[in-house]
C-alpha cells in the first residue's frame, strides 16, 4: 500500500489527485498501527505500545475515513446536484467523526486477539447498535458511489462489496478485517491516477490552454 501510495503521489497533479493519491499512504499507516497492536498482544515487550497503536488504528478506521472519503469525492465533483448531496455526506461524516472521537476519548478501547483476528471491544452503546454501520456507510461509501466519476464509483462499490463480505463472514472482526481490503482499493487509486494523467496529457497536447482546467 505504501508503494502504491508513493507512486500515486509521484504521478498526481493538482489538489484533487493528491488528496486521492494519499489514500494508499493513509491505509499503510493504519495497517502499520494494527501490526503494532498485534505485536503488543503477542509480546510483552511491545505492551506499552498497545494503547497508542490501538487509538491510531481506530482513529483512521472510525474517524478519518468518514471525513476523508466524502471530502475526496467532493473535490472531484463538478455536477451541481451531486456536489450538494456529497456535501451533505461530508457533513454527516464530520458529525459522526466528532461524536466518535468524543466516545473514544471517554471509553478505552480493548483489542482482543481471537481466531487469528483482532476484535476491538468498544465500550460505548453506539458501536453495538445496528444503525451505526449505516451512519458510517453514508459518508464513507455512499459519497463515492454518488460520484459522477466512474473510477470513484468503482472504489465505492469495492468498499461496499468488501464491507458486506466482511460483515457476513467476520461479523465480530469487521473493523480489523475490512481494512485489509485497503490493498485492493490502493491499487484502484493508483490505476485511476495513472489513467487520469494519460487522458490529461492527450487533451493538453491538443489544447494547451486547458491544462489548468483539468483535474
């Protein structure tokens, strides 16, 4: 993921592309944090890192993505109606992120190694409510599915399919396992950035005046 992110960042041009290209790098940091959580659960000499790594992982999984993904979709969107709707999903993501941050500050999360997976025990009622997944779905996935850009919709559909798959087969480990699909999403991001710049080069070669108007 880090490699895909580095290549995507190198190839990106313009703010929307750079924000999207950072997704694989953010996934890499998140998965590195969970790797440290694993080490802290398996080896006592790593135990003092458990709290830091757990909060880092959960901040990415529960706080950053509900804001970052709709923000990314909003930067790419030019269709007025879609832009307004995606803006609403961003607002929903901000509210959810703020509330989740408060809950994480008030309740200490407990990572538990079970069945070769990590279960994050969250001691607040919202995390156990069925509609919490829906509140998370609206900004994180729906914002991408609503995009007028086909590639962003594909990323959104991959998010959705991977979430459903994880929810059905690994119900108690959704937070941990779902994030492993970040590798496939990172590859899609890299392919999209590459495709965008190929199209941009072709257009600019024929119309140099349009260079600053293309994402």
